[in-house]
C-alpha cells in the first residue's frame, strides 16, 4: 500500500472516531426508587411540579446542575395525560427542535418509562393533563421548566 492510501485510511478512521465521540445518547433508563408516591396537588400546575420532581429522581444523573448556558441544544414542549394510577397514558409532542428530532423522541420515551408518576389523587378517574418544557443541553443533560435553575 502506498503512502497516500495510508493517509486516506487514517483520515477516514479519524473522522469516524470523532463522529462517534460527539454522538450523544439522549435516552437513559430511569432509576425507580421506593414506593410510588401520591400527589395531593389541587391543580395541573401543582401536579406538574410533583411530576418534575419524580422525573428528576428517576433521571438524577441526567439533570443539568446550575444555570443553563445561553444557547440550549433543544427545547421540547410536551403535553402529558396521567391516569388516576399515575401512568402516562398520552404523551403529545407540542413542539420540538427540528434540527434534533432524536431529542424529542427521547423525551417522550423518558416520560413513558418514568411511570408511574405520582398518582394524582384529587383529579378523579380521568387523571390530569399538564404541559412541561424540557430544556436539553447538547451533552444530553436537561432541566424541566417547573424546576429550572434559570439560564446565564
């Protein structure tokens, strides 16, 4: 093999390795700890905070600590319907980043797998519906708008 072939092969290998190094896995399996909690929230806005705390506990290693940087990789707005037992029955993407559809898909899957969320005890058999905004950093960590620490 001549020198040019070695250089070309090295360039292809370097490009492949650098692409793999920048690839981010946005989906993580949740950690389920302890018994299911019950939410005594009286309205969807209060339930949203209980659900956000549950998601933070389930994905504690993925939470972005501190203030987020000025530019966020993805903002995902999701409407979730939770039944009386706390299971996410309908997760609807309201808005997601067009440049990163994998982020939206991962957020939806993470919500579904985090269930059961706290059981909404004060909403009857129909459960509760709420909207949450996920602020996703380029490295895959996130904050939820209900519990965000703000942005620089």
